[in-house]
């Protein structure tokens, strides 16, 4: 841990166009996503529709498709795309020396 930021691990531990799950005490898991161009995003690992695990979805561009009913969720905002309505909490992420850091306070709020 580094103050306000939680050190989650190396960026290479998140596959390109894939995800990794981080367990947070007392709440839902946080899903880390890495896009094809190497950007990293973090969302609560629950679709706003039927609570499918977004970490098990397909990452394409800057969205993830929920494995349950194909809702597309924007990785940057957590907002459902297209005709669907709903939002999944996001968590600020930053990279430092190849390490992925999550905002501690936002991580706990998103998981609550």
C-alpha cells in the first residue's frame, strides 16, 4: 500500500483484452480490465442489470460485454451502452513504474 493508493500488482498480470479480479474486504470484488491498447480500468465486478460478473465478459475496445445478457458497459464510466440503462461504479486507476494502483477510498466505496 502506498498512502491513498493500493498497489495491485504488475500491469502484465492483467491480460490484454482481459481482466483480473481483486477481492475487497467487506464488499463486492473489483474487476481490473486491460484494453487492447494497454489502458487499465477498474469497475465493481457486477453488471447493473442482473449482477453478472463483468470480469467474465468479453473486452472489446473500451467496453466489456456482460456474460449473462450481453449488456455492454463502458470501462471509463461504468455506464451501460446502447438501449440499456444502468451504471456500475468505477475506481480510479493509475500506473506507476509498471505497477497498477487503485484509489483506496474509491475502491472501498465501489465495493460497498
